[in-house]
C-alpha cells in the first residue's frame, strides 16, 4: 500500500469509534431478506434500508460523525456543504442538533422535496448549477459562502460514519457474499467497503452507477481516476458524478471489486420492483444497487443491496414507476 493510500484509508479503530459516537443519533436500519424479490429473481437478496434514517438517506451517518468531530472553534464559524440534497439534509440535521448555523450550496435541479427538507432543517440554501457545484467540490470553496466546510464525500470523518453500516450488514446477514452500493462521490462505498473488508476479507464489494454518469466504472477499467465526458443529468440525481476525484480513487480502489453500470430503464424497473414487491420507496440512486443485482453480474448471493435513500418528489416517483417495464 503506498503512502497516499495508507493515509486515506479508514482504520477499523475509526469505524468502531464512529459507531459509538452515532449510537444516539442513527437508526440501526433493518436488513431483511426479501422473500418476494428472491423468489422472483432466483437470487438471495437482502435490502439494507437506509431510506429509513431520520433524513431518509445514509448520508446522515457521515454528517453526524463529521460534525461531531469538529472543534468548538470550527463550529463557532458555522458549517457549510455542497449537495444535491441528501448530504445537505444530513449536515443540516447534525448542525441543528449541535446548535450551529448551516449553509448548503445546493444543486438547482435537485428535487423540490430535498430542497424543502433542507430549509425545514434550518439550512440556508445557495442554489447553483450542477457544473458549478462539482467545481466547488474540487475547490472546497464557493464565492460568498464562509464557515467550516464539510465535504459531502471526500472527508475521513464523513466516510468513517458511513462505514458503521458494514458492521450492521454482517451482524444481520453474516453469510453475505456480496454487497452493492451506489457510487456518487464514492464516500458510501469506500466507507462500507472498508468495514466489510476488515471484518470479512473475502466478501465482494460492488459499486453501481447509471449509464449516464459512470466515472467509477471507467476509472476501474482504466486503472486511474477518470472524467466521464458524456455525463448527462437524469432522475438518478444522488449518484453518478462527472469525475472520480483522485483522493477518492485512492480510497476506493483497495476495497471495491467492481462496478456495474445500469441503464436508466433498469433503474426505473428496480424502483418499481422495490415499491411493488417490497413496499419500499427508493429514489433513483437508492434503486441502483438492486438494478445492478438484477443484471446477474454479482452472482446469486446472498447479496445485500444498499437502498441508500428515498428522497424523491412523490409525483416524480409515481410517474417513474408507472412508466417502468414490469420484471
């Protein structure tokens, strides 16, 4: 392991400390075996239901841990982040609990439900284009916004918070052979993968990306962090970035075995299956893991598909599942 990778790795001690830190704030989300989906697909499928967190997204784990780790001086400055909605809700939730002001540089095309929820949690919003937000993520700054910046994925404490999910998965489904999680910036899969590989080295960790935004799959195929030049916006707003940041590549490559790219149509179908067979509301990004499992590329299982979030405008959700093809 080179020095860069070693310095960016998530240690098991960090995961254990984060787990204790989050006990009073994070819901131990269920990871049930889906009898209906398993019977329908011929695979053994479990669903890690992070859409049931207080902000309906796994991002709350990282946000609470990151804000808890700030110094008093950093908190006094207020906190800010950049988000399409889920990280922003998590940071706003954690900031309100800590009694500090919060600003979110929010992507203007984010679902109205996400924007409304961030405001309801007390966040001040500065809406910008996706391109401007992605540049700001790399720069770690945005004109006119001040305070302590909490990166929504390229942050050790944020990732350590996500890694706590790995313990829960293996406690509830110890025979798991593969776990699939959506990739946006890479914080979720890096965190979960780090814990899983430490606890059960033989387990496989797979990413899932939409065909319209798949820099992680491209990076894995090329052996280096890549820009996804054909990036397109879609209803999968919570995953699929324009590029894979070099630091995230260093974190991701030791713990991720592969990445499945799925079509938007297959993602819609997964959303419909989750609603119809498991009675679960999942946003586009939250459905990518099941869509990836259904390709058969990850095997028969037992597979845990991380349902990473359920924040989607109700009418949009209804329209998408109504127009999705049946399995």
